[in-house]
């Protein structure tokens, strides 16, 4: 009996010590963390607020995923005080946004490419509490009172004239914009910039008014069926060396480290020295034996160049999309007139494939139906998405 009481006492002391452990206030801003400054709650709420949405959590290098996947009608989500993508990676994000997608970025990084490119300036001020306002909603403007643990608020002290102010923060008697939208391609392809990433952390999401403010910022998004979450292991992924074959990413990784940069330049210098000394050793010219000219190969090259230069990618894509839809109609008895959510659900039921895996496939078919132009890169992404969809629904079997 005494041993049992001793065990109970030890267990109680362990529970008490665990309850008294201080919170981890490290600013992770990553969704794998449940600490106050993680973003797990905000990421999970995306699918709770939008029940039909699917969230693709990036766990590999962002540039490699965007280069290999075909996204359509989706929103890219990034919440972090630091903006890790460099100029080349941000250019890839802009290209992603122009293909019927949108960008939602919450950061206070003044040197971020998405801030510098549009001549935006970020400032911060301190106060006991702040009045946040969301404007241009279908209802009246919404007002929120937030108490930030850091007692600082960020705002945009300078924005481009073509930016639309969606939200503001009042500090004392002065109101500043802190949430703006910049149109990239058309009405729906926008860059949403928020200057206060703190409000999307677990610390604020667990507070009633703070959480309502953070979730209400999503009311402005047009593409809510598919989210690309770039907030899992963010720092590690952006600092991970690129995979084999990614030359641009490899150079960025090398130039990001001074020792690697010095070693790389030294290697190039030694190679040039070796080439210079070896060139002097060449004393006799080696005759070049040229092969007989093959006119048939030249003809094939001419035909190939004509095909590459004159090919109408959008026409080919439309023919292929119509062919795939006709095959689906014949095999699964589905009406392809409206490629909406009902069509996607019916196709998932007929093929016994998870509906979420068919989102990009159906979105690409619908996108091509109403598109008027298509470049070669877009045609390649379209072909990859269609091939993946055909394989999923086993259309060729």
C-alpha cells in the first residue's frame, strides 16, 4: 500500500511540474508547432471554414513543387515574419498566380521581394491595444480590438497607388493600412499582403476576437476550393539544398553561404588556370573528320522547327480536352457540359477515386475550355495534369 501511495505521489509531482513548465515563446510560425507562435490552428481552420476545400501542405522545396505540380483555382498561403523566397522563387510565385491562382502573404519582412518590388514600406508602432478594421466587405466595415503580447503593430507607411486597402489599424488617433490587395493578372488573380503575421499565430487564434479577425481576412479570397500551404518546416525547406538537376536552386544555395561561395570561386579559378596551362601544351592541330552531311536529318529538323514555331497549343489542348471528356461520357455515362463540383463528385463515385485527387484534373479541363491562349509551358503543365488524371480514373484500360 505504501508503494502504491509513493507511485501516486510521484505521478502527481510530475503532472504538477508539467503544468508549471513555461510556455515556449519561440517564434516558429510553422504549422507543425502547437506552441503560442506556431500556426497549426490557422492552417487547420482553412478546411473548417471552407468544408469543400483541400489543403496541400508543402513538405519539399517550394520551387521544386511549383515547378512539378499544375495548380489551378487555388490560393497560396504564407504566414511568417521572415519572407524566405528570393527574387527567382518569387518570380515563380508570380507565374503561379497568373495561372488562375492567388497569393496570400502575411509578413513583416521589409526586405521581402513581395514588398520591395511594389515600393511598399513597413513601419511599426507601440501601444497598449490596437483597433483593427476590415473594409470593403459585403456587410459594413468590421472593427476588432486586439491586445498584442509584443505591444507593437505593423502597418504600411507607403503603398502603390493601384493597391486596394482591405484593412487598417488605428494607433492613437491615426489610421494606417495594414492589409492590401494588388492585382496581378485579372480581377481574381491578386496578391494579398498583410503586415501583421502575429494575428494568425496560435496565441491569437485561441482568443475569440483575435481569431475572428484572422479568419475574416479570408473573406476576400476568391479561390477557396484549394489551398497551397507554405508554412510547414518553412525555414528548413528553404535552406535545404536543391535536389539533383535544379541548377538555379543549387547556385542560390552555394551563394547563400560564404565558405561555399569562396570554394566555388576557387574551383572555377583553378579550372581556368588548368585550361590556360593545358592550352599552351597543345602543339599540333588535330584534324577534324566531319561526317557526311545527312540531308534527311536536316529535313526532319526543318519540320520539327516548323512544328515548334507554328504550333497552336490552345487548339491542341482543346482537342485533347474534348477527346478526354468524350471518353468519360462514353465510359462513365456522365454529362460533361458543366465541369462543376457535381461533375467532380460523380466522377469520383464512378471511378472510386478520392475526390480531392481529381480537383486539379477537372480544373485543368474547365480552364482549357474557356482559355483563348496557351503558351508552351502551360501546355506542358496541362498535359501532365491530364495524364495524371487519365491514370487515376483508368481511362485507357
